[in-house]
C-alpha cells in the first residue's frame, strides 16, 4: 500500500488491515472461512471497503434479507450502515448518511456512493449460486483479481447516467414468468422493463467487439449477461453504446440460465453459438 502511512493517520478502531493476524484468523474461523481467505480478500482490495473503496474494511458483511444469512463481502462501518438503511433494517427512519472518507465539496459523491452500493449489491447477489461461503469467497477473490474492485468505474469518472442505480428493495414486486421453457422462448421484455427482478440479455455483433465492464476481455461476436438492475438496460449501457445497439434479447431469467445459454445455446439472430470462443 503506497499511501499506507497517510491512510493510517486516519485509522479508527476496527480497521481490518490494522488487526493482528491472529485476530483476523479468529474472525475468518468464526465465519467458517478458509485459513487465508480473509487475508486474500483484503489483499485483493488493498485493505479497503468494497463500497467507498477509501476507508479500510472493518466488517464482514452478511445478507439481511435472505432466508439464510450468508457472507457478502467486507465493508467499513459507515458503508455497512448505508446498506442496512437501504435494506430497511432500521425501519423507515433514514438519517443522512456519510462516510469517514466523504470529501467536503463534491455534489457527485452521494450519487456515486449510491452507485457504489448498487454495484456491491449486484456483485454480491451472485453468492446465491455458491453452496458455501467458502466457495463464494473463493469466487469473489478470483473475480476481484480479474475485474478489480470497481468494474463499473464508479470511482473512475464514468458519467453518473451510466452507473448502476440503487433501487429501493421494498418497492419492487416481481412478475412471474414461465420457468419451464427456455429463456429464449420467453417473451422479450421492454428495454426499460421494471416488472422482473432479474433479466438475461443477449447482444449479437457484426464483428468481434470488445465491451466495457464485461466478464471477458476478448473481442466477442456475442455477449450474454445477467442483471438485477431495473431497468435492465442500465446494465446493458454499462457495456457501452454498441451493446445497446446490438441487443437482440432481454428476457426474465436466472443467473443459472444465463450460464447455460452461454455454454450451449445458439444465437436466435445469426444461428451461431453464443459461446465466447
Ligand atoms: Zn484504517
Ligand atoms: Zn466504506
Ligand atoms: Zn469511506
Ligand atoms: Zn422483464
Ligand atoms: Zn448472433
């Protein structure tokens, strides 16, 4: 950490990078993580909170709205509070939220924090496809080492309009869809559909195309993605205008179905495999 000295001048009690190894090991054990997993995760994050990405990580965050409590990631004290307020853990009381790292005069800071929270919740929503927290942390560490802590570019100047949007969880009912048929047989949703809480989207390109914030760095002929953002077109736009322009399907669907499509389905437009290579 290059700016370790400067950061630590501002440290408060509970900064994980400041804890003795034995204390970290104890926490990892309490959460049934592998011996080095917490260490590795903190290393991949340069010791920072996964949301504000400036304060040190202080807590292992867990889900609050799921039937079973699962580990999500690591955050600072203030961002943990931000998630709790967002998820309604404090009832309807919503005080002003800050963070220790909040800059003095930056009108974009609050909307960027909201986007960073959305990015965190979207990224960690994938944990439900892992059987154990250990497997999830392993996947998260891998994902961080490939895509970095800020795949949507919340803190790197991407315009606010292109960033993930935080939507209030309690105000979002979800419409049912036919789960027995293939996602490709489902009726296409409007790009700005707000009826479903998860969507699969497919883009078919005229030539090999590189996308921003994608799960591949290669130039690809097709892109298949899954999102919980509402409307789903927000997520599509995060890959760049070309993805929106080349979109051939947005349908309700699960992450498992997305993975399946990517592996074995053919493009409904050009008939070639959707597989990346
Ligand atoms: Zn600190
Ligand atoms: Zn934070
Ligand atoms: Zn912070
Ligand atoms: Zn829909
Ligand atoms: Zn195609």
